[in-house]
C-alpha cells in the first residue's frame, strides 16, 4: 500500500469529520490524517498518495488555512505522486459556488506534476455552477453536510472504491 495522507482544512469541523470517514473507508491504520494548519510542503515527501480536502467559504473561497500552504505547494515537485481531492460545500445556499474551494485546489496544483484521480460524476448533485467541475466532472468528491449529510458515508465509500486499486503498490 502506498504511503497515504489525508490533509484537511476546516473551519467548523465538517471537512475534518469527512477526512476521518475517508481514512476509515481506506483503513484507519493505513492512513495519516492531518490538519493543513500543521502540515508543510516538506511533509509531502513522506507520502506517495495525497488526499486533500477543503471546504468553501466567503463566496467561492478556499478554506483559509490552505492559503498559507498553497504558495509552497505550487512550487513542489509532485511528479510520481497521486492526488485526490474532496470538498465540503452547501449546494443549496451556495449553489453558484458549490465546492469552489476544491476547484481552486485543483487549479493551484496544476503544474506540480501530480497525477489526479478520484474525479466524480455531477449526476446526483443539485447545484447551478461550480469551479470544481473540470471537463464535465467534479475534480474530486463533493460532500454537503448542510443538506445531504445522510449521503456522505455512501458517497465516500463509492469514491474510495473508485481509486482503491491505485492505492496499492505496483508489483
Ligand atoms: C459564511 C459562509 C460562506 C460559505 N460559502 C460557501 C460557498 O461559497 N460555497 C459552498 O459550496 N459552500 C459554502 N459554505 C458552506 C461550507 O463550505 C460548509 O458548511 C462546509 O461544510 C463547512 O466545512 P468546514 O466546517 O470543514 O469548514 C459557506 C458557509 C458559510 C457559513
């Protein structure tokens, strides 16, 4: 199994909760879960598979704690590493900026050499626009604890299944 980290930025705890559910779905003992506020670009060296999560604040802004890491992250060489993203948002009150923070993270990491997986179909979500939609798919897993908390576990489980083969080491 590849060395895997789940790194989350959270303001009210929803992204943290999702990070732990993701770790549970993969296998708690196999994954390090860390808050982005105590994570630095150097820490990336210890991992091959990176799961990054952010909520969206303001009107389409990335969760604040990511902002200090992004400049150094952008300069990092992530070639050979796999990145998957998840985002927390509110598809009802913020249906025009739904999970934009996840889209910002995706945009900022272009050029690092990372290979992305874990894209999701937009079907099943009610929103009008999102910066996280890239070529017709979400650039990661959107979660909505404000309106669709009951779907979170099932969504995480299907999403983790979609990239679990990728977590294994190549023989
Ligand atoms: C003031 C405010 C602004 C928000 N802006 C957005 C937004 O633009 N887009 C979105 O999808 N969700 C938005 N949300 C919803 C949060 O992203 C959502 O509640 C999320 O679960 C919070 O996760 P956290 O506790 O991990 O920070 C906003 C919530 C608040 C209270």
